[in-house]
C-alpha cells in the first residue's frame, strides 16, 4: 500500500468529532515556514568568484513585508494550545499521570531530532578531519539545524500546559492579558531601560500568550465576531508597532538590523500572532467545510504524518542542492538575488529542493512515528522529569545558538551539545535513547 493509500485509509477512519481544521493549520504553518526559509536564503557568487551568503530581506527590503505571511509559527503555537487543551482534559478525565501525558505529546516531536543531530555531527567530524575550513563547516551545520530552536521553546510551552490550563480555567482571558502585560514590561525594560538579557523571557511570555489563545479556541470562546475583532486588534497593533513604532517590519531577523522581532520575540511578533489567530479562526467555518473533501483531508493527513521530518530536514535538502550547484561550477548561483531572472528561477530551485527532500523523508520519516511510550507502572520522579526536559531544551537551544560544530576541538564537534538531548530523553524515559539503554 502506497503512502497516499495509507493516508486515505487513516483519513476515512478519522472520528467525525475531530476538528480537521486543526490538522490543516498545523500542516499549513509548517509548509509556510519551509517555503519562507527556501525563499529567504539567497546565496550567490560575487565578482571575486566567492560564494556570498545572501539574505533576501537584507538585499531586497520590500520583501520584509512578506514575513507577515511566512512567519506563521504563531499559528503552530495556537494549534498546539488547542491540541494540548483537548489531550490534557482527556488525561485528567482518565486520572492519568502528567509524565505519561507529557511523553505522549513530546515523543513524536523529539524522536525525529536525534537522526538530524547525529547526521550533522558526523558531517562536522568528517569534514573537519578532511581539512574543510572550520567556518565553512559551521556555516553549513548552523544553517541546516536552524529549525531546532522552535522545538526547545515548544517543549517548554507544552511542559507548562497543565499550569497554563489551570490559569485559563481560573482567569480566562485574564491569563492572556497577564502574559501580554509581561511581554510589554519586558520590551519596555529592554528598549527603554536597557536591561540586558531580560528580553529572552519573552520566549515564554509571547509564545505562552499565543498558546493560551489556543485554549480559548478549544473552549469555543473565540468564534465569529470575536475572531474578527481579534484580527482587527492584532492588525492595528502590528501596524502601530512597526509602521509608526520602533519595531522593524520584518518578523524574522535581518542581517545588520538593531532589533529582531523573533530572536527573542517582541510585542510586534505577539501582535502578528494575534492578527493571524483572529484571521484563521474567522475562516474556520469555511475551512472545515472545505476539509469535508476527502482528497484535501487525505493530503492533510499525509502531511501531518511526516510534518516534523519535513520541518527538520528541509534546510538539509537546501544545503545539498547548494553544494551540488557549487560543485557543478556555480550553476544558477551567478544570478543576483531579487532580479527578475532570480525570481523567475525560483520554481526550478524549489523543485530541486523538493527532489532533495523526498529521499530524506523516505529514510527518516519512520522516526516520527510514536513508538508507544504507553502508561508506566509508576510516574517518573518530578525532579528527574524537570532535569530531563531542561537538558533537552538546553541542548536544542545551544544547537541553534552556538552550533554543534566546534571551531577549536580536535573532533570539530561540540559533543556536549549533541549529548544533552539524548541524556535528557533517557532521563524522562521517552525517545529511542531510553529504549537503547534499556537493552
């Protein structure tokens, strides 16, 4: 049975009460991120014959407006809030343990990370031993592993879901207002009082606020005119903060910019997330009717079955295509980004990226399937669970922040960074690491 037939079988078995729109938005948001990454990275060969790591947003400033469409991580966190609300309520009704719930929610997210970390660690080691320039190794590894930052944040947000759910039950929209107030305070202290490092707390304030909107959606509190009002409020805030305020238009980092709206997130990104949430929720009735079409629903199921593999490996596919183009004499890389020829060639490049990604999906998508954490005989001790989760998050954060490629070590690899997620997974007893150790 082919992949499409398997997906169609699963689609036909989906219970009628399932909100298909949730799955659709999850797939749509990841695909938008993939397309955005492939579009923004714009290397070219300069007049001196050297490859320049161009960034489209810096080269063609008007494209910064496109990030309002392609920076859709807020939708993923919105969907996460909806899904976590449903699953946590079900776990509580069954008197299940938090550790079992957490494992079931995270295992599918974390399992696909291990292969991509190991593959790029092996590349960094081999390339270093073969004499490749350390900076070149680091550039390739860092580019390919950019996506893991999101998992570190999403893991923390999910870990806090039972607490934020309690806050929602008790305070309702007040819990969202408190998180927004926290983000406002952090940005004020950062930009007006120059308090260092405090802005990193907005990784929680901003993303938890969007996640909390997912709880409101799941509870039926954000439909109809409320969704439209949310969209208009978010749009007004976004325009005020960017066009008339201090925040840049781009919703991702731009080389040379003094402020980035995403690393860490700012009020502008929170406003974008609010606007996007209002828009997709206002369109929900139309979207759910559209998903009654079995073909579209099957495509959604198929995409969700490989979603993390696509997300984690899409930049690896990009790097492979760029290396192949360079080895072929720089074919296609002599065109300066943003020109008419460059835009006209995007469909060809995208087809090449997809062609490079498909074999990676075929090889690594199996790691995405849950291997059945199941109910345990006893809950994981709380301290061990906390330490394990923090180690995973620290390892993924360091992978994105400083890279697993080392500029100094003999191996060329920061082994401790690679090891952290594996050790953390073993401690909390999910992922392949625990099963390997158990053997």
